[in-house]
C-alpha cells in the first residue's frame, strides 16, 4: 500500500472540525480537545495507509473517527490525500453531496 506524501485539508473540512470541537467543548471541558485528537489520529491513519479505506461515493473514501459520530471523506491521488469533509454523521446524509466536489 502506498503512503501519502502530502495531506491537504480543504477549508470546509477545517470549518467542520472547528464546529465539532466547539460543540463538544461546550458540552464538557476538554471534550473538544479529545475530539480533535481523535480526528488527528484518523488523519494519521489515512496518511499511513490511504488505500485502506473503502470508496464510499465515486472516488471518495470514507474513514470513521473513533469515539465520535464523524467520518472523514477524502481522495487519494498521486501521493496526495485531499480531505473534503469531516462530516457529522448525525446530519442528513444528503448534505454530504454538497460537500464533495
């Protein structure tokens, strides 16, 4: 399996990460940090083995975040992982179509 040389996180995905962090932090001090830590760990696993995760929609792959109801949607091409969404799975799944190019 190939290892990603570069990880690019799109602006919308960063916004989703911040919204998730803020929401969890508002529920319990420190939980926002734990959320970000789990997302970071998932991104590290993606970077290490980007082809490990199944294609979900067309060429986009899906990696589930441990402990939190979020999934990371990304593409892997030419050694680069591009993350398009850090999607809150409790939302309407149709919203995901708006986030993927």
